[in-house]
C-alpha cells in the first residue's frame, strides 16, 4: 500500500514538474515575443514535445532571436528548422539518443552534415556520448573545413578510439593551423594524422594513410 | 796576439761594457710607459660618460637606429612564431557535482560593458554582466551551469555580439552571427 502511494506521488510529482516546465517555457516565450509569434513558436514547441524531442533548444533559439532583434518571420523559421533538425537527428541516432546529442546533431545537420554520417558516428561509438565528437565536427564546418572532410576526420578519429579530450586537442591544433593560414581541409587532414599517430593501439602506419581517400575510413 | 785580434777583442769589450746610467734610464722609461697606459685607460672610461666624446652624423645615426629596429622586429617575430600565436584568454570549467561552475573570460579592448548571453540565461543581455579584471582589457564572470550542451556569446557595449575565440563554434549562423558551444559534464571536458 505504501509502495503504491509512493509510486503515485512520484508520478504526480513528475507530471506536475513536466507541466510546470512547459508552462514556464511558454511563459518565457510570451514575455519576450510578440503574441502572434509566441503562439506560433509554442505550437512548434508543443509538437516537438509530442514527438519526444527536447524543447529547450527550440525555446532558446526563439529567445536568442528576440535578443538579437530578429524579424518575427526569421525567429519562427529558425525554430521550425531547428525542430526539423532535431527530428532528423532522432532518426539518425536512434530513439535512445540523449537530448544534448540531438541538440548537437541538429546543428550539424543544418550545416549540411548528412544523416548517414551521424549514423556512422553512432555505430563508431555505440554506448558513449557523441556530444563532443559532434561539437568538434560542427566547429570544423564552421571554420571552413568541407563537410565531407570534417565528417571523415571526426569519424576516423572516433573509430580509432580517440577519447573526448584527444578530440578536443585535435580541434585546437587544427584551429591553430587554420589561424596560421593553412587551408582548412589540409589542416584537418594533418590534425587527424597527428591524432592517429598518438592514439594508443593505433598502428603507426595507419597515421600515414590518407583517411580522406575514397572508401576510407 | 796579432793586431787584428787585439782590435777585435777591444771592440768586443767595448760592446759588452755597461753604459753608465743605463739601468736608471730603463726604469724611467718603463715607469713613463705605465703612467701613459693608466692615463689612456682613464680617457677610455671617460669616453662612456663624456657628453661630447661621441660624434656621429645624424644620417648615420638614423640609419643605424633603423637597422637595429628592423633586426629587432625580425628577431622578435621569429621568436613569437616559434612560440606559436599568443593564446587568447580561455574560459575554464570546474566540475562540482550535477552543476558546473564555469568561469567565462573574454578580452574586449576599449569596451565599457560586456555581458554573457546563452541558452542558460534566456539570451538576456542584462542577466549576466562580466566584471573587468583589475588590469588590462580582460572581462570575467562565473556561472553555475547544468550538464549538457550550451550555446553562448558575448555582448559588447550592448550592441556588438561576438563568439568566444577559445571555444568551438556553432556550425550554423541562425541570426547572422555564430555562437560558441560549451559542453559541461561530458567526460569532464569543456
């Protein structure tokens, strides 16, 4: 009897908390956006919640647009596109993907990274978090590395078993190379080569191969 | 001993015979040389401090100065290049259980006000102002963040938005400018 009561109270607490969270998000949107824009954004947010997608990134995009004094249509368009990106990320990463992974994936997909590249990343790291690899991939694309090269670089490093700190160090080294004037694609290739040479368990000769060659990795 | 031998002997004796006063003359000469050497050293010391000792043509002086500056700049540039580009100030994360205390650091020369905006504060430019460091143009603030992925940017003087130069960039420019990305709680990585 006590156990049932505890379960009921826990469920009630969770439901009320979720409802409070939704209401809080909607209240923030109504406070910062024009009424008609807020209504449209809230519709997108509710639709995403019904699909089991994270809603916080959508609210954040809308609030960012309001702070940047973006056009109403631009705010609504950004929220809709991000919601579509989250849905595509769910398709690519599977139903067990975490909210932060979906958030990072949505940005990568919007930048042109193909869904199958994300699925390959998932297969390369089936149980660990993909947030850092996705952030590194996004950073490469943002700094001018072609999408295919950026995807191959991160995928090769992940398949080689590179841990998150190693991926972040590779990102910094490639960033420094680009700042020194190297061509982004070549910089990413050299950064990957250095990482593979230092990754434990990776054959040294593997670091000398060009992972950007057709069919690799 | 024939006359020739005698003559030769006398000449040799005369040659070896000590000259009267020679030793004193040698000592006087050495003492004089020492005095003059001391005087010369004294004049060379005065050369460094005497204001009218060094005379140089202005054109030669300017050319020499320019050469020194050029060589110095070249050597300095090579030294800096060997050390790599100067690192921008970095934001630092300190993990404390479920949330993470993150110190954001931003360099904004000439700014009078800098604030932090991001997913974590509703992108409100008034929510999280940065404080100017005691010296220089570095601004900092410390924020407690939940684990996960956060997008953020800095707002300078209430109008200019800028990403964090030390952080990964977001891949898309949603509203015209890129944001920075911050990951907390993922294998203790920033």
